[in-house]
């Protein structure tokens, strides 16, 4: 439309200028011809002495040029007039005399004038557009009359109209051709642009694989080539950013520590799963269950300090029995603070291990202090001859011997537990049935059970199934469990050992009818130095390491152990060993 409008304006202006040019050109041309003819007729009247000859020649010239001739003699009297056979009315001579411009011819000047003059046509006065040329007749250097030649401008107007029609036809053809060219050019230009628009819309929706077809090698073709190159570069950049984002997300998801990125307003930008769990705990602690979009107050306090000071802050907080260390540092965009990043580490396990270490040292010290004190006291009694009789000396020596054995067992069990937990113990695994191991272990406790007036019961499911086990370690496990059961079962009680097998593997249970374990102590029975006897008195109390060793040995065989107990009814320990695979057979 722009091209068509521009061409239309140009054609209109050009048509107007051409019409004006041709109108002026034809008028000037006709005017010059009339001036030349008037001068020639004036020369004829000046040259010929007989008027008849001059009139004859002038009449011939007038008929050829289709003009009207009026000759005015001296003293402004009409001398002679003649008209070509064109139907042009003759202008009254008085009208010519009355025109101030035409009167200048009687002063020796040649005058031309275009004007509307009145004529009579069928007794009606009509205004005609006439071109008049007046030339003086000079005789002896002075004007002795004048020649008036005039003709209507219909011929010129007809020529101008014909010229206008030709120009208008040419303009119409030009307009038509320009319209076709404009649509062709517009289609050629706008088609790739429309393609680029569609491709740009697809790119705005995330599809960076759109391409524009290159149909030419001009500026539009270069633009399409540049657009395709830009789309490829943008696609590569987006893929690289997506890869980096996925890599960052994978790293954050795999981190044990919680990571939270906040903007300057405290809104969460990025968070990984461990941090989400920590936030849930903190919100529960602060009664913010319905405000998942807000930070807990403890984080907001640290955030405010970091924003105000623009320095890193470290704080340890606790909630729901767990402990966390929060490290919050500012993030900068060039020199402007744009947010903070917080790294939250769960220190509960470290604190638990530190407590276990302290408790371990305290327990070992406590366990060693009692026998050492007894050894020191009884040995001093022997050295100082405080004991009078030989029987008393023998009793003191027996006690010293028992305490030394107890200390030896404690040290050996500590060494065994350390080797097992450090992974230094090697199991001698061999395929064998479990029934003979259970029989052998029970036989060792027959006499001890009789002395304690405890009944031993055996319920072993005989099977030919072979398990990959270390016989000595399985015997050690059963020995610890049966010894515990006998020590914590009163006289006339019962200790039962049961072996059953199913599709999942073997299940060995050691059940007693002793005093049982309180419910609040059950989660801790497999910890080191756990004792049901809180006073840690001498007697049947062990070292507190046996069940910890049992648990580690069972797990070394890829099994697990659980315990069930009721106070006053007894306790049941069950060992679950997996069935060996076909490859192990």
C-alpha cells in the first residue's frame, strides 16, 4: 500500500505537470505561428501597391492556417476582413478598438493576447476563448494600419485533451503495472518476514528448532541467514544453560547439606530437598505449618544480619531434638547485593557420635575402675597380712582372679568390637547347616543351666539347607545370647532356642522367661555398654558389649537381629539369616 500510494502521488503530480507543460507548449507554438503569419501579411500589404493582390495572397494564407483576418486601415477604419471556412464568428471591430492592449499595435508594436471576447451567434452573445495577434502595417516607417489575426483555442484544447487522455492512459497502465510489481515485491519481501515472525513466535514459546527458508541472496536472504544462525546459537546456548541447570540441580539434590538461595527480599529462589525437610521441621517448631511461603524466624534473623552487615554469619540452632549449623553468606551482582545463600548442615549425627565417644570413655573408665579398685584393695590386704586364715587369703585371691578375668573379657570384647566395626574382621564362610551349630552351643550351657536351676529347651527344624556362615562366629553369637538369657532368668525359669527355616531364610530365636527389658530401653539394647542393671553392681552383670558384638556379627553375615520384650514376662532375640543364592551353592 505504501508503494502504490507513493506511485499514485508521483503519477498525479507528473500528469498535472505534463498537462501544464503541453498546454503552455501548444499555446506558445500557436502564438508564434500566428505572429509569424501576421508579420508576413503585414509585409504583404506593405509591399504590394495594389490591394487586390495583397488581399488575394492574404486570403490564401488565412485559409491554409484556418484563422480569421481583419485589416484595419488608417484612421482606425475597417479596411478589409476575411475568415477561413471554419465557422468561427467574426469579432466586432469596435471590440478590437476598445481593447487597451490591442490599441498598442497602432503605435508600431506587435501584440498577442489570449482572452475571452464576445461574439454574436444566432443573435446571442457568446464568450469565446480566442488567441489574437496584432501586427502593425508600416509604410515609410510609420504605422498606417494593422493586421489582426485570431483563432479560437479549440484546436489547442482538443490537442490538450488528447494529450491528457494519453497521459491518463499511461498513468493507468503505470499504476496497474506498479500495483502488480508492488504485490510481487511485497510478497517477495514479506513472505520471509512472515516466516521470521512465525519462527520468532515459536522461539518465544521455547521451540528453538524453527528455521527460515532462504529464497534469495539479497538483504532479506542475508537477514534470513543471520536469523537461522541466531536461532542455532540461541538453541545451543539454551541447551548449554539447561545442561548446566540440570547439572546444578543434580548436584544440589545429591548434596547431604541443605542449600537455600534467597533474593534481597528474603524470597526463596532455589532450594534442594534436604533444605526443604529442614524448613518443614523449623516451621513445625515455630507453628508455621500453613505459611510455607515464609522463612522461619530463626532464618529471617540471620538473613537480616547478613543483609545489614554484608558479611558471612554462622549460627547453630536446634529444633525437635536435632541440631543444625547454618552458614549464610551474601551474593553480589558485581558490586550490588542481590541476595544471600545459606548452607545448612545437620550436626545431629556428629553430636550423637561425640556424645557416644564421651559416654564410651566414661563407660570404659567406669567398667575398669571397679575391678581395678577391687584388685588394688584385695591385693593390699594380702600384702599387709590383714587376712589371718588361709581360707580368707584363698577367697581374696579367687576374687582377684575373677576380676582380672573380667577385665580381660572387657578388653577382648572391646578389641573384637573395634575390629568388627572397622571392617578388619574376616569371616571364614563355608556352606553348612545351622542345626549342628545350635546343638553344639546348647550343650555348652547344660551344666550351667542345671546349676542355675533353669530349663533349656531346644526346637530345631532339621534341614539339609546349607548357609554361607562362619561357624565360630555363629557360635559366638548364640553363646552371647544364651548366656544373657540364663543370667537374666531366675531359678526355675526357661530358656528356649528355636531354629526355623522358610522361603526367606533361617530364623534363630533365643527366648527366656526373665524379668524382661523396659520399653524405654529397648531401642538402646544393642548399643555399647548398655546394661539392664542401672546400678552396674557386681554379680551377673556383664560388660555391656555382648549385644553390640552380636549385632555387628549378624550384619556381617548380611542378616539382621530384632528383640521383643515385656517386663515380667521375658525377652526374645531373633536372628534372621538370608537364604543363600544358587551361585553360592
